[in-house]
């Protein structure tokens, strides 16, 4: 056997081992990532910073500019 053959075999074993290591680490870290996302969603619901704001009114505060609801219903002419 030639030196090139042994080099290719060793390179294949090293690359195969690296691929197995990457796949294993992804499988191990997936549940931890899910737990982190669930915890983040719970924190978002608890804080009022991310709470949806309520619509003030359908009427425009500035009488010169019609509100969007006025534009869809024909406006005031």
C-alpha cells in the first residue's frame, strides 16, 4: 500500500469523527435550546414592555387629516 492510501484513510477517519462529533453536539444541545426559547417566551408574556398596545380611537386627533377608518368609509365630504 502506498503512503497516499494511508493518508486518505486517516483523513477519512478524522473527517468522519468530526462529523459524528458535530451531529452529537447538535442532538445534545437541541433540548437546551428549546428550554431557552420557552423560558424567553414566558418572560416576554410577563413583562408589560412586550404587551400589545390598544388602539386609541378610530377618530383622528388632527381634524385636518382623516383617520384610516374615515378613508375606507367614504370620508367626510
